[in-house]
C-alpha cells in the first residue's frame, strides 16, 4: 500500500478510540482529527520506510547526551 | 537592560523597591495596549524587594516576568486557559527559585498561547497579546507575553518556554533576543509541560548579554529532576566578549529561499551574515536539506506526548480548551501508537546525520522566521507568493533545532516595513556560550536590539 492511499478511520472508530481513553470528543472535534490524520499518516508511513528499524528510538526524556 | 539595571542597584543608585515599582508603573501605564501580563504581583513583589538584604546575586533587585506556565508559589498559573483559570501554584518552579536566589523579584506572570501550544498567543480565554511594534499584529508565541513585555520596556527580562519555537518566534517578531537552550540544561520542574522530550525554559531580554546572565542563573543540573542533564555546561557570561574571529558559520541553504521566505527578511539576514563575516567569522552556505525530516518527526512525538500530559483534563475539561489546542490534543490522542516510537527512532537517525554538520561548523545560521508578524486573526500568510497556513510556514525554521535538542538564539537583525526580523544562530549541544558570544559580537556593532517601539496611543 502506498503512503498516499492509507484508508482513514470512520468517525465512529475514532470516537471509540477516544472513549477507550476516557475522552468524549464531538463530531466537529473528530472531523478536525480526520483532516490532520489525512496529512500525517502518509508522512508517518514514509518516515517508517526511510528509517531503519535497527535504530533504537531516542531517549524518552532527554535526547542522547552524546548527540550533536 | 538587566546588566545596567543590576549595576545601578549594586551601586546604590537605585533601590530594589524603586526598580520594582518602576516596572509595576510601566505595566500599569502601558500594558492595556499589549495584554502581555496576566497576573501582576504588585504588593508581593514590593514586599519581596523590601525584604532583600545585601546584594548576594547577579540579579539583586531586578524585576523579572515569567511565562504563565511557570509556577510562582502563591500566584495563579493559568497557562492562559479556562482549564486552569483558578489554579494557584503551591511551590516555585526550580527556575523561579534560582532567579530568586540570584536576587530577582518576580513581578508578573506573562501571557502565552494556551498551554504554551501555539505560535500566536491569542488565547480565547485571556485575549491576545499584542505586538508593541504594531498592536494589530501578533507577537508570536507561545511566549508572546514575554516577548511583548520586554520589547515594550515593561520588564528588562523574562522567561519563556520553547517546545517548537516558543521563545525564538516571539523574540523575532518583537525585536528582542531570545534563547532556546539545549534540552536538559535548564530544569523543567514546576513548568506545565507540552512535550517531555522537547520542552525547555529559556530567557528573553533585549541583549545577548542579558540572556547570558539569565541563562547562567537558571542553568544546571537539579538533583532528583530527570529533566536535567548531569553534563556540566560552560557558563555563558564569562566568555561573551571573545568575538567571532575564526568561527565557522554554516548558513543553512534550504532556509534561505528554497523553503518559502519573505524577500525582506532574506535581505536582512543576508546583511547580518555579511556583518558577521566582516567581524572575522568564516561564513559559508551548507546543504542540510535532510533537516526537513524534522518537521514531521517533531509532530509525531510532540502530539502524543502533549495528549498524554493533558489526559486528565481531556477527560474532564475538554470543552474548556480553545478550539486550536483541543484539535491538536485530540490528534495526539488518536495517532497510531507507533507514531512516537517511529518519531524518536527517526530523531536519533537525524541527530546522527547532523553530527558532521556540527563538527564542520561552530554555528549554523538561518532566518528565525520566514515572515514578519502576521495580523491578529490572520491564519494564512503570503510568503513570497506562497499562501500558507501561518503554522506551517514557521515549522521548517524551528523544528530542526528543537528536534536535535541544540541551543538556538533569535537575534534582532533588522526591520522590514517597521517590523523586526530575527537571525537564528544555532550551536552544538550545550554550546550556548558560543551562540551568545556571536550574538554579542554582532550586537556590539549593530543597534537593532536597542530600538524601542512607539509609546502606546
């Protein structure tokens, strides 16, 4: 599947995911999220393809002390 | 200016009370035009000034403001949000404690984009901060109140916070100097987070010298605070006068025209680079197009981190957020769980790729912002013929340095149509001393940082 043909979730699916986390957004809120996902999901997929999976993630609090 | 004011107080030409009263008077007289201060600590600040003993620190009696996401005990921390409108801090943030230990007096809490997440400082709940150079325009953000208060001369210095440009952008738009320090150099305890791996507190003041002074006061490891690095950093003030002779400055090519850039801004930055060259720096262009990956990397990490930080309030106060911040938080909440991991993996790869750049050059240079301050409410900007959402226009100029965690200063370098322009100077990790040394050398031969906006009508 190419990065620009990623299917977006339905509003109901997004709402269910939000509920799982105890959050109750409105339809308008979720439409805004969909618009954002339409842009970011292809970028995420492209980045996954560009970045080697053998690279450990940077630190989850501070970046590596030796970096740059 | 802080250095001048502190010297006057040390000499006894001015008492701490007089210095604090002067700041309070300026706020009372002028801030109606700017809305830069959300909470004034009038009586408390005067009492604290009176209680100061003999001078013990570099900031003895100097009035300072802090962005309203930084806790000051007994004072509201609202984050310019309805969510925290009545939130009173019970303890000082570490940076506030350090300012006080150096003798500073905190006189006010400064306007911010809601929860420090946005670049315009136009809070729905507390109203927009206005740019002192043109009050119909934004002062940038999210530390917009800090930039406006310093530019307008209400305060000689302020603290802001920077996740994706929030110190640098208001510094550029308001014509003051601002520093985003290396991540981990300054403790974040007592500061409302946006993104754990990107947030840092930084100073805004008129000069590089004043920023160096503030930064030296607030820097350093804090035992038990995992937000600070244990690596000691070189102080900034001591070597400030060393000049730029022989410094190698790489000008990031793609940020000088390949990415949309206002031609007036480009001209001001080119002239500033030529000035640094005349001062003895070796200035040359460098291709660093790979840094554009930082634009998406930062979003993938910052959005979920912010959503996680806000989760308790998202569950109970969702409707109390402004529309723009609510939308970003929900996007972060609903991103795939792989996003922050992929983002942090790509971030490490980016840092590796950037390493030779920082070996070859002492500093990197670019425009801080590609545009002049937009009008309040203007969400789309025209950048040299390209219509862009304001937020997207600024990301290529700010995300790379946030993503790498390296220090960046915005230094006033000109005016276009009466509005300030900022030059971004970026150093190696914990290389603030070199960044500020170059900024100081530039400010010794230019006067952009000394210019004051017109008095409010």
